[in-house]
């Protein structure tokens, strides 16, 4: 599978009993990352910037952790304990871990 980045840092979001958010940092090596820029029209007729990122993680790069909705993702290595300002929020995770081992992967879309 084609990859173009050294990896990504995913901040797993946890919410405690006191409703405070904490994050667990996971580094996933060797990924394909693609930025998408676009616009969406709101109900009032105004245009709104709608940027997103598509991150394709080969099955061989996965460990026991798989990103999930509302986690934060940063394309590249980040050693901060908290997610930096330019992190994106994971909106969708698609599992394609079937078929030939060379093409098994997970697709993460974040905004």
C-alpha cells in the first residue's frame, strides 16, 4: 500500500466521571494522509469553508488501538501530552481489513 507520511499522532479522547476530558496519545507509523479543501453552502446561502483530512492507515501499521469518532488526529509525530491547536477531530472511521493483506486498511476522515 502506498504511504506518504512518517505517521500520525492520535489523541484518544476519554471523559471521566467528573466530565473532564483527558487524552491518551498513540503514534501510528507509516500512513497515507491527504488534505481536502472545500466549501459548503449553509441554509442561509452563505458559503462556509469545509476543510478535512483523509488518513489511510495500513493494517500493518495498526496496533491494538484503532481511532474512533471524536478522537483528535495530527498528521505527523507530536510529543505533546495534549492535542495541539491544529489537530483535527475524527468524524468517521471505515474498516477495510478484509481481502488481500496488501490492501487491508482503515480510513479515517477528520475535520
